[in-house]
C-alpha cells in the first residue's frame, strides 16, 4: 500500500512539473506565435478586439509581397557576408586564446585572463565613439570591415566559455602527444579541437545569432542602402510604410520578421543536440 501511494505521489509530482514546464514554454512561445499569426492576417484583423489568433481569411501572399517590397534578398546576402566571416573569426581567435589560457603554463597567465574577462563589463555604448573614430580614420566606414575584423581578435565571453571547457579535457592527453613529438599547435588541432566540438558549436551558434540580428553595429558603420543588413531592412520597411501611410504595415513587418529568423531556427534545429551538449558541459570546471 505504501509503495502504491509513493508511486502515485511521484506520478502526481512529475505530472505537475511537466504541466508547469509546458505552461512556461507556451508563455515564451506566445510572442513568436503572435508574430506568425499576424504575418498571415489582413489589416482589419490586426486591430480587432478581442485579438484574433487564427487568421480568417489567411493571407500567405504577405510573405512574397513584404520580401519584394524592399530588396530583402540583397539584405539576406549582405548579412551572410558579415555573419559567416565573423563566426569563423570568433571561432579561430577565441579557441586559440582560450587554449593559451587553459593548457599552456606561462607567467601572469591567470592575471591576464582576469583582465580579459573584466573587459566584458565595458558596455558597447562606451566604445562606440572611439571605435567609430578609429574606423573612420582608416577609411572603413560604409564597409563591412568594422563588423568582421574585430571578431578575429577574440571575444572575452567566448574565451571564458572555451577555457572552462578546455580545462575539463585531461592533461594526460596533451602530455602523451608531447612525448610522441607533437607540437603545441598540433595538440591544439588534432586533440583539443575534436574533443571541443560541442563547445565550438555553442560559440558558432551564439556568434552567428548575434551577427545576424545585430542592428546597432550596421546602423553606425553602414550608410548605403544597398549594403543594409536584414535588421536595417526591417527598420527601413517600417519607416517606408509609415511615411507612405499604407495599409498592411504590421502584417508585412511580421512576415518579414518571421522570414529573417528562419535561418536561426533552421540552424538551431540541425545543431540542437550538439548545442545542448555544449551548454551542459561548458563551465563545469574552474
């Protein structure tokens, strides 16, 4: 009898936990559901009270109309030109820096690491003017270089993440490779990087997401419409509609917004197992 009551109690507790998780998941999904719903509505349905969650009639033509109203195909290509090189640069530079902070012994290593981590406390708003003056002086304004080149000088956040992961790799593997005559770079490429694939996937996904959705960086450095990214394109679409006082403002905006986040969703869908593994394993050793 007691065993049966214990099973019932455990089942009720687990059911309550799952119900709570489902409720919280729906709460987090609510803005996304509303965005997709609005992207399929006509204008009167957007302003109807109470809100209409299931569009009737459905307007799938909002997507091609919104994406061709402005050259979003060009904005997608421009954003890829920034996001892909920036992701590669962050992966290479942050992994090398983290390797030096975690696997190589040298004087004042930990002190310099703490200084590196402390730079995360400097907000971007403080850096904007000095960076703009620097890039303007070397003639990089209205180019993508200010958005790509800094990625090749490591990110303190990703250096911290990768260092914590590298510390979990047994030192004996590196020692055995050194005995066999492997160089430090060979150890990094042949042993550390293959074992750090989950952590590297997390870094790549985070950096790609940040570069893809970055609005402030392109707004500061890019002033030519043909070089706009998707974030600037969405703002231009909103400004164009309001200045022209056209209908379907919000359905078009939501349709374009949904289309712009699809690459991130697809990327996460195919890398979610590696991503979750990397998040789980990163930072378990100090």
